[in-house]
C-alpha cells in the first residue's frame, strides 16, 4: 500500500488483477459489493444452513465446500427484497469485522472468511 494501491495480496484475493486505489471508499466498495454479490447468488434453501452454521466453525472444510457448492449455482435473478438484503449484509459485516479485529492470522481484507470464499 506504500504506492497508494492495494494489491491482490493485501486484499487477500490473489487472482484480483485490477488496481485498487488505497482509499476507504475502495475497501468499502469491495467489501459491501462482494457481500451483495454473494448473497445475490444464494437462494433461501442455500442461505439457511450457511447463516445458521456456527461462526467458530466457518474455517472448516465442510463449511467451505458447502458454500462453494452453493455459490456455483447462481439464480437467474436476485430474489431478495432490499430490506432483507440490507439485513443479510449488515449481519455478515458484523461477523466479518469482528473476525478481522480479533484474528491476527488474517492477511487481507477479504481473506479467510465467508466473503473470501465468495470472491475466490
């Protein structure tokens, strides 16, 4: 970030090829935009077991496989009402932000999380 640009490693998404300006607005856009995109790719039957999965076990292989499979089947249109999407994004943001603050092993902003699975 010394050059004013976040690289893929700093963001925790190694395949990212775009240059991302090192600003709060860029991080917020990537973070919240990725959550919206992720939730848009899930229907209710896929979402229920994901959000009810214990946060402490989200690093498990079972969880990661389940989420990856759920995200591979993208619905034709977004099925969430705006108020539901807002609630989903806010709830997941709280979990992720708490993880980022508490877990020193997390390297990038989008690394090691439910969100990281969505953008990888």
